[in-house]
C-alpha cells in the first residue's frame, strides 16, 4: 500500500474526502511550510548553542581576568607595627601595653572572614589606633594552597613592617587567585617599594614554619572555624552582631 | 483543516492533558535550580575554585581551576535553555548527566572520609567533622534527577520555544 493511499484512508476514516488534484497544491504548500519551520528550528538551535558557548567561554574569560589581574590595594593603614614573629605566637597590631585584646582567627580565603573584614575591619583598626586595644591576628590556612601562600606573604609583610596595610589589601581583593606575582605586587602597592628580603620570603615560603605553628596552636586552643573572635580571651559570638553593637563592644564610634 | 493531533485521538486522555503541565513544572523547577546554583557562584570566583579543590579529585590543578571558573556559567547557560524551553530534551539529558557526576563526586567525598560542603549553591570547602550533609545533598540531587528523567521522557511542555519552533506541532 502506498503512502498516499494510506493517508487517504486515514482521511476517509476521519470523514474527510480523499485527496484530489485541488488539494495536492495545498499539500505542496504545507510541505513548503514544514520545510520553512524546519529551517527556522535549525536556526533557533544554532543560535541557542552559540549563546550557550558564549556564556560559558565568556564566563571563563571573565573569571580568568578577575583571578589574574594585578591587585588594587586601597589606602594604606595609618600605623604599622613591625615585629619579629615567633612560632606559636600571633601577629599583634597595636601597643603592647594596651589594656584590651581582640584576637581574630581567620583564613584569608574564608568567605565569612571576608564578610567580617568588610563589615567590622575598620572598627578594629579604629579601636587599635585609639590605644585601648591590641589586635592579635592568627592567620590559619586550611582552605587550600592559596590560604597557605597568603598567610606566608602576610607574615613576611609583618616582619618588613607593612603588615597592617597588607592584611587589608589581601582582604580587599579577595577575587584574585593571589599567585606569587600578585602577592609581590601588593607589597609594592602598599609600601611603595619592597626590600628583596620580602620577595625571597614570599617566593621561598620563608614563614611556612610560623604559618604551620599558628594553625596548630589555634586548633589546640579550640578554634574550630574561622572567623573566630575572642575578646580578652573570652569567645565573642558574631552571630547577629550589628555594626553598632560591635562598635559599642569595642568602645568606638560606628 | 484538521490536525493530525485530532486524527490520532479525538479525545485526549487525562494523561495527555496533564502531561504538558507536569513537564512544564519539571522544566521550570530545573531551570530555577540551575540559575540559582550558577548565579550564586558566578560572583565569587575563588570560592568556586576552592569548592572544587575541596573534593580533592585526582585532576591536574589547571583543570580544577577551569572547572571552578566554568561550572557556574555552565549552570547558568543550562538554566537559561530550560527557562526558554529550547532544546528541552538535550538540556534535560545534560542536566541528568551533570547531576549524576555531582552525585558521584559527593558520594566519593563521603566515601573518602572528607568533610566538605558540596558547594552546590555557593559556599563549599571544608566543614567541621559531623557537619557534612551528604545524605540531604544526595537526596536533593536524586529528586532533581527524577525531574530531569521525566523531561527526557516527555520534553514537550507549555510556554516553550521548542513548541513555537516545533515542526511537528501544527503540521
């Protein structure tokens, strides 16, 4: 049985008279329409695939740029406190005889640490500059390789005497992958120029022992995650704390 | 002129009537999940890379970085296709494959004793022991896999560009 007779039979069943010469033309037109629709559909599919490819490739390109561009440090912090680091002991910003201590356990790669720094970082700096507080910084490094290299570079910058600005710069540009050349560039940005000892400290992981000791000591002291804040040794709950509340607790203006 | 639709079955069955609505629901839920999952990650590049690193997969660093960069955008693209209802069946197939790979990743992290967040909707990385949520992550992915499966089986849905362009729909 030919296709045509089959089709005619179907039409008959449905109560339609079989094809005659007049609707052969109609069928040809329908066929042309179907061809056009097929072509439109093909175009639509091609457009869709191009859009998908552009989104993915473009997204990767944007990410590449965001990760590898040079750092863009903000204004340097006012006071700097150079110090020789001792294993198991944190960086301390502020006067040694300040009556209060705020200890911050952080990882330069931890998202909530970035949030904390964005929201409260300037208040901590203000409290330290007021002379009533010193700020212990415990840079832990458990969030992957760049956590470690960032903590190391931070330690290097502290010994060279521009640690506070460097700390701020690292947090400010958290979308960078922070490879060595970016870590070095940040040093130059916040300090104008850097001594070669800083370069070799960054490139050769000169403070890796200190970095490892900080992580171990913090863990031994019961720090379970970052950011952890302790005020005069007492753990300080960051949950739901507003900027006003935090400022009041440090005795500074929000 | 009569359509073949009516010739085939003059009275649509109940299934035929509700199927497009179910498919539409599946399509839109999947689209929303992909768009949210991708959208939450595109803004935080390093976090996305870290989330992939946390799985400690035996892949070269370059590839891990590329996955971290590309995966959120891939999810957004997939979400857009499903939202538009364009290439619904292929998009559903790709969704199902991706979900399966994610589930294998989560299960393998679990089996290897890692305690990580899946990083499915942003976040990711290590969490405290005992705080990993592997069971609920796997259950959620199973649910989504079912939606994708339905969509592969019955991709035709309402408000879709596929429908507009479909050459069989009205001929």
